């Protein structure tokens, strides 16, 4: 019989210790449910950090993956393939943006956006070479490359990895006046998450993005939004920025762009921004490969045709309202938008996540004190009700009883 501890011991012996996962070993999954090596069933309320918005092993996406893998998987961008232009068309028509540059991981797409913004600053805005500045926010999370962690305010992300790339100015999140003060003639872009996920599902004040867009327009700086986690339905809109009715100059997408089957990301922008790239400026061996494109196209079709954005819009507020009814002296705040919810406690949340695991619900702490709840968007009302009862029972239980 398979034993969880055997898998954990093997992983710890041979792998790098750069994660602190819950001690559950998953071997299969379907929809919102995952199953461990010992046969126990869990409701997944993390959705691989929003990468499986369409649910685990969605049969339509799986079918396309198998079909395309049997035809051609990789050509590199030295040649054209029959899927790339179709993905471009789908993304442009679905998002209203004008141009697409596909990559693999979210961090690669962020790096692409940084390069595009800087080159736009030099070639279009006229910033002196080597002087371009990008404004970012405290508590941001845009990825793990050395350039990106260099403008993080989280010391652990940076410690031991310097020296870092210059050219970034950090301001408080949600403070439009600080943004206006930070912009200089050399500012090419403001890079920001519409909602900060890793920081604990932090939602800025109403009107913040609209004001930020106006400031960027006034100062001739690009507004680039990182929607890797918040986008593709998570908040009850296709993109979180739609809650304020704005149109950014660039959007970064990833995670759910492939429904969890394959690493696919992209930078979407206006024609003016994307046209700064010329052959040889930027590239990726795997970016835009036919397998990735076919999978992404079906993942987008599933979001649209199964009305998953609408499901998040309906069930998210319902779930949030129920969580706010919990009576616990440990509960500080419940905040969220759509099916992206932070349950902030007055003490470390790890023990509560472990207690939820024992009850058959998987979620993960973020920034130590916040339980992040983000189930696949295929979740049903009765499953939300069941998840709520698990959270309520854990948070309303006496702390000693859970120890």
C-alpha cells in the first residue's frame, strides 16, 4: 500500500527545499476534487494558484492536448505553425487588446513586459538611453527571476540573490498620490497587480486603477497590469481591471491560460507598444509552440462556453458573505472579489490550513496570517457550502482542541 510518508521522505532527500507544502501527496484529480496516494479525497481551494480555473483535467482540454501532441508539439519560432495565429486571434477578440507575444511561465511574460516598456520608453517616448524607470508597488509579486525579485519588498525573496537590476521605483500600493509623485520624465511604465494575491488578496481603494490610468495618460507612461493570477475569470470578470472600466496599455496573463495542462503565458498590449520589437530583439524556444497554442485556445473556449466567469461572479460574493458570518476571536477580516478570497487571522494561519487538510479541504497560507481560498471556477454551490462548513468548524473551534 502506498504511504504518504514514503513519498515525502523521497522528495525531501532528493529535492531542493525551496517550498513548504502541506503534507498531502496528490496522485490524481478531477474538477474541484483531488485524491492522495492513500485514496483520501480533498476539495482543492487553491486551484494551483489559479492555474486550474477550468478545473483539474478538464476533458475538453485534455482531448485537445492529446490530439495536438499526436500531430506536432514544437517547431520553434524559426518556422510558423498552424495554431499560433489562431491563438492570437482568439486572445485579441476575447480581450480587446491589439497584439500578443506568447511565452511560457508568468515570470517570463513579466520580463517581456519590462523589456517592451523600456524599449517603448526609448524609441517612442524619447527617454535617454539607460535611464528608463518603472514604478512598482510594495508587497508586489511578479515572479522569481533576479530582475523581478530585485524590486520586491519581501526581503526573503531577495536575500542572497543580488546584485539587482536598477531602474525601479517602489511606492505604497493603492496610493494614487504616491504614484503621481513617483513619476518622472524618465518613467516609462507603472507595473501593478489590480489585486495583490501573494500579499493576501489585497484590494485597492475603489477608483484607484481609474485614477492610476489617468495619471499614466497625463504623464505619458504605460499602465501595465499583471493579471497572471487575477485574470481569466478569477474575480468574476475576465480581467480584474474591468471592475473599474479601464483599458491598460499592457496586460500580462498566464496560469489559467492553459487550464493547468502546460506552461503558457503572454504579454498583450496595444500595437504601439508591441511594435517596438523587431526580429532578434526577444524570443523563446517554446513560446508560442503549437501544443501550447492549441491547449490555450481550448482553455479560453472552456472559460467562455461554460460561463466560468459568471460562476465566479455569482458564487464569489455568496462565499464571502458566508465566511463573514463566522464568529471567531482569531478572525480579523474576510476580503475578496469573485472566487479569490483572503481570510486574515490575528496569528499564523498554517495550523488552520493543516486542520482544514485533515477535514478534506486544501488551501494555503499566504503572508503567514492569511488563508487564501481560490477554488477552480467550476465549483458548485453545494461544494461552496461544504467548504464553508469546514472553515467555520476550524475557526470557531477552541485553539487548544485543534492543537
